[in-house]
């Protein structure tokens, strides 16, 4: 049983039944499915599992290893989906989630310019983490290159959140809230950059000859 439940962060308490029943399977399974587009609380499960490892209920090395393998494999499944079936799927179903062909084209160009960095950084951003493998596959990034940056990102991400869960104690909620703000900031920057390049910059270019 868990001791001193009043000292356990709320986000961690919510994961206790899953971790107690499924243990490492929950860590691997949820992180695996999260990393090719399925919205599940993989990150929270990783943090919670590391927290319970700190209480002696799980082994922190095993938690980190299972999480790392699941994250890498899951992202590669996403890459395969994007690489082998991405464009037909987007053309058929993308409009239901506001992914038009023009938006995907812009995402591909963005990935082609910043692919390696995006694969690594996206691991830390909710929303991008779930889709970055699929988008990388659609953009036809070379698979070995994707694997390299995917492994780097997964190692950094699992290492960071395993450490937070293991040592963070009552401050875990603060770390999770910070991660949400960070994700919102990164997504906002990407959206603003997209709006600028797609709508504002072309207007400025076309207006320059008229102003001379």
C-alpha cells in the first residue's frame, strides 16, 4: 500500500490504480500508444511510476528502460504510418481534424528545414509529441536520421521525467504545470511563425513594389 497518501501529488494519486494493477505494462503500453497519435496520459504515467519507484514499489531503472523503449518504438510506428500511408490518410480524413493539404505541405516544409531539432524538441511538447513521428514520416525524412534524433529526444525526455518523478516529491504538480506552460508557449510560437510565413510575409513582399 501507499504510505502517507496526503503527501502524494494529485496527478500521481490518479494513476495509482493503473500502476498498482499493471505496473511496468502500464508504463510501456501507454507510452507506446501515445507516441503515434493516441491521446493517453503517457507522461503522467511515467512520472507517477517513477514516484512510486521512489517509494520502493517499482524499480526506477526498469521504469526508465521500459519507458525509453516504448517511446522509441511508438514514435517509429508513427513514422511508418506517415511514411507509408500519410498523404492518402490526410487527404481522406485530415479535414475532420483541420489538417488540410496546404497545412500539411507547410508542416512538411517546416520539418524539412528543422527536422532533427523538431523531432528532439517535440518530445517535450504535448500535442507535438503525439504527432511528430507521423509528420516526420509524411515529410519523407530519412528514417535513420529520424531514429537518431528520436532516440536522443526519448532518452532526454524519459530521463528528465523519471528524475522528476523519483526525486520531485510534493513538487511534481509544479513541474507538470510548468510543462503545460512550456508546451503552450512552443505551440504558440509555431502557430505565429506559420501565420507570419503564410499570410503576413507574402502580403509585405507583394506590397513593397507598390510602395516604391
